C-alpha cells in the first residue's frame, strides 16, 4: 500500500523529508518515522495525514505513542546519568577533602599554627595538579564520568580551599599580624599562579613526548 497523505506536509526544513513518505510502503514509512520524523517534530506536528481507520493511520498513531514512551524513558535515563555524575564527583570531593584534612593536621603538627602553611600548601599543590589534569585528561572518563569533572570539580575541588584562605587572612589581620597577612596573600596569589603555570608546562611536555 502506498502512503497517501490526506493533508498538506508542513512547510520549511522538514518538507523534503516528509515528501519521501508519499513514495514508500506503509512499513517503510513507519521505519522512516521512527528513525527520522519522530525525532525531528513535536507530537502536534506529527505527519499523520492518513484516512481515519486506515492501516497507515493506525501506524502513525502507534508511532506517536512510541515516540512519547521513548522520550519519557530517555528523560529518565538522562536524569539517572546526572545523578550518577553527582555521586562520582561527590566521592572525588570527599576524597579530596579527607586528603586536605590530613595535610592540614600533618603540617600543623610539624611547623605549628603561627602561619597557615597547610592551606597555602594545599592550594599551591592543587593549582599545580589542576592545571596538569585539565591539560592531560582530554576525553578520558572515570566510572563513566568525564575525568575533568571527577578530578577537577571533585577531587581537587575538595582538596583546595579559597574560603579558608580568606578566613585565615582576616584572622591574621585581626590579630594585628598585618605583615604575615600581606605575605600570605601575596604568596597565595603568586605561588599558586606559578604552580599552575608549571603544571601546565609539564603536562604539555608530557603530552608532546
């Protein structure tokens, strides 16, 4: 049976595509609708231009329902994917936070708490690693999630801390240690920037090797 539209095909970009349906058997039209038409137009624009009760009309109505179920399942799949991304990134962030706590406790015991060496150390190291990760990760994935997100936003996002830097600077100033506060600010900005440049340079050298 030939598909014979009883209406007028939509004008615009899809007109040529719909013209194909007029020259193919009903099952061929069904395949085309599932693979092309249903993905390109909304339900209200569905090209169901067949006699009421005809086989072609029933095929079109069945495909309309098929499209809606696919869209619903696809939406759920996208939602599940987003949740999984959050879970993996959160795990990375938790590991980074635990590492930062370990570095903070260890350095504070070693050099004392008169200067925020621990925060400076994690921020410098994190800046170095982040630049390298962003350069080398490419399209790699960790547990199905882009490595740049897991390592950048997750692991190193939890490892570094700008908020602690702000608070510690304010506390030094409140204690009257303006010199140490100024050194802390300059050291954080300058050394972190240099560390990032070093990480980027090393990563590019490794990538080119």
